[in-house]
């Protein structure tokens, strides 16, 4: 499914985008409605308004830590109304689950119960978008050495207001080892945020830079943009000859428009053309043959601005995707909630807005076998900065 550049900035997997913390330029100022975010959310609201998919709620005190197992988690996080938040924990490979107990922001009131979240329920709550424009990808784990990065999804109902709360978290393994407790505090963002972000913004160009800030390429609205990771692929034709595919995937964005309203609502419209390699026809004709699809993706929801992280957050509650004029059927999955996307705001001034991503990609030579399966021949990771320039 074609998606616009509404990117979930989670440090999930090497091929996924992560939010850049570039502080260049002018960033938006907070406005009065963000003062709600300084309020402490009551324990009653927390007990009534929070759930974790496939987790068991146990009415008793947290188990006593025994040590012998360790984990890492960021101690400040943000969430959105009527939605919730996702966060990552770095755990050893022998972990079996996590315990979470919610509390007020000052820590004086703690829930009389806690959630037991088994390993298999991690990453079950939200649809996560990767930075590829080739569709949805749900990724909940990456392994490095003897550790894994896992994702936990916390879901809010409508009783959770803007404000702050905290929780205590620990993990356990199959041998009943329980880690030391760690405290994490969460800010629930109010809808809306900065008057400077309000308006109708249209994509003008996309600028790709390397790690040193050198411009690699600039793609204007209406120009073809090809996926660098899909190049240098070889196909053995039916006649025995071999051809090299320069680009397997390309797309043209004819329109990408954000409408950001002062009341915290937002909508977007993405029109364009997607081109992908037709492997079978290319093999038969021993020439590059592509499938071309026209797409329109539109949606609406609510937005917030995280002034500490300088992130524009869009929660999409309704969306439609058209391929060649036909509405794609929506899949109904009770475990999937609204799409939550974050874009780091580099600068906003007058009629110009710039979002930025930092993307780590694998530049590989890819061989396609006779069944159309891809195999990487070589692998080299590179990092590039992608800046999306919008005009009012």
C-alpha cells in the first residue's frame, strides 16, 4: 500500500528511519494549550483509562526484584490522546516478559495492580510505518549480540487527559529472575501546539544529504524518485542472457498536502504514481518492464507538537487508499489502532516548513533468482539525511 511521508520515528530496525535531532533553523514556539500537559493525571484516570493488549492485570504489589537480569529503557516518553504510546526496551535474549505499574507524576499514588506482559504480546498494539514508500511493515524486534530491542504498546481510552504520569517497569526471565525497578515518566500531549505550524502546507521538494550535510540529490515535486536500495539487481532471462536492473522501484509525488488546523485537527492528501519491476515480463522479454499504478492516499485525525523533542505528531483515525481509482479494502484487526507518525521539525518560518529524517540504509548488490526472490550479494550501511520542504 502506498503511504505518504508520515513516518513513525522508532528505533526499530536498521532499515527503519529514526528521528533526527537537528536543531538548525527556527523551531515552533509552544502555545497556551500545552499548559494542560503540566497537570498530573489522577490515579483513577490511569486505572480506568490504560490497557495493554494481551497483558494480564494482577491486583497485588509488584514482585520483589532479585537481580541477575538487566534491561534499558528511556526514562522520558510522550503519548497522544485517545491513542496511547509505544516504547522500546533493550533486554537480554533470555527474558520472558515485563511487569508495569502505573503511578501519578509525583509518585505518591501507585496503582494497586500491575500488568504482566509476556514476551509474545510485545508490539501487538499499533500499526507502525517504516520509511519505505512501498507499504506497511510491522517490526517489533532487533537483535544485537545477546540483547534484543522489544516494543511495548500502551493503549488509552478517552478518559486519559493531557498531562503527566509515571510508571515503574522491570523484566523477568524463565528462571524467575526479576530485574531492578526503573521509573519512567510520560507526557500526554494536548492536541495542537504551535500557531506557526497551522496552515495548508504543500510539498515542494525532497533533499537527500549525507552524514556531513553534503547534498546528494534534490527531487522536485513531480519528478521521479527511485529507491537507491533497489538498484544493481541482476536477472537471468529465459534466453540465458543476463540484464542489470537499474531501479526496481520508483515513484512520482504529484501532490502531498498537509492541512494543520489550530483546533488540533489535521488532514493530508498524497497523489502520485508508483512504478515497480514486473519480474516475469522482464525475464521473458529480457528487458526492463515495469508496472505502473496511480495512487491517492488521504486521511484525517489529530496533531500535537512535542516541544521538547521538536516532533510533529500526527494520529490518523480515518484514512482511504485508492489504487488506479479503486478504493482498497480496509483490513479489520482489533489489535491495530490508529497510525501514529512523527516528523522532526527542523524549521518553520513564515511560509516554509522543513521536516527531517535520518535514514540508515543498506546499499547491496541484489541477485534475483528464477522464482523472483531477492538475495543480497554484498552489504554496506550508509546514513543519509532526508529533508522534506513544504510551502504554504
